[in-house]
C-alpha cells in the first residue's frame, strides 16, 4: 500500500465520444455524397444532422448522479436523491461489509471516500 493520495479521475464520458465521432463520420459521408452527386438532399440531411445534434447537446441535462471515488464502492454511481442528501448533510454514509463507509463531495461533483471509521 502506498501513502500517496489517490489521483483524481475524470468523470465518465457516458458515450459522448462515440456519439460525436459517429455524427462527424456521417456528416463527412453526407457531404461527400452531395459533392459527388450534386443532390441537394444530402446537404439538407447534413445540416439537419448538425442542428439535431446541437439541439440535443444543449437540451441534455445531467442526470444528477455522481461517481464514487475510492473506498469499497470505487467507480459506482449513486442516484440524484443520494447526491442531494450528501450535499445537504455534507457527507454520504453507506453500509458496507465492515460497517459503514463515508463519502464527501469534492469540487468536481464526485463523491470522494473519507478514510477512517464510518459513522
């Protein structure tokens, strides 16, 4: 075991990278088809694709869930009700095999394990 503190992790991307890559590949394909065939519907579909992706990106709201970092539940996600409880109380106490485990919020919205006795 190391005395070094755990490195912070980046939040999960939730499939956004795959979505953006797919949209870009489709956009390039539609624009190439428009260039090769001079058929305007391909360009119209490309514009609609960009508009729909932008609208979905702006309208998408975070679920309110948070990721647990460290401790026995490392990487698990908790729902919005538990996150609200944690923000209200300043900590989240979860039952574990050895008793209880405490997590507290950090600046990035994750819940970080607090070492030491649980409750």
